């Protein structure tokens, strides 16, 4: 992942926010907050078909938000903390520099 000294590229930000833009993927991340889970637990907890769950896990994995490991025929998934920190830093970076709500001022050309 990136460090505080390495700015996140626009492409990376898009990948992260895209991965977070789906209710099923947010549900997966919520289930993983307490630690690693077997894919069968995720499937049961989300009442999701295997193919649908696989698609969403792939999106999260490609964005670097989750990692997996294999144990026999089972796959276990966990959150990647560094990626969550990236999302946090990106979202914090969107706050107005003034610390308060921005005040809209029409440009002079608008009359």
C-alpha cells in the first residue's frame, strides 16, 4: 500500500471507492470487521449465491481491500488494514480546508 509520503493516484482512489460502492461489498467488509471468515460463512451470512459472492470478493480483492488464503478446499478472507487507512485518508482529504462547511460564492461572471 502507500505511505503518508506517497500520494494516492486518482486511479487508485477510483478503484477503492468503486469497491466500496455496493451494498453487498459493504456487507462483506462488515462481516470481516471481527476477523477472518470462511467464504462459506460469508455466503450464509449474506444469503448470497456463490457466483455473486465470488464476483464481489474479486472486486474487493482487486482493489486490495481484502486478502485471501486457501486451506484445503476452503478460502478465508480478511480485511487489509492498510487499504482501509488509504480510504480513510482519501475521505479526510476531501474535507474543506477551512474546517467548516464551504460557503458558496458565485463567480463575478454570474452577475
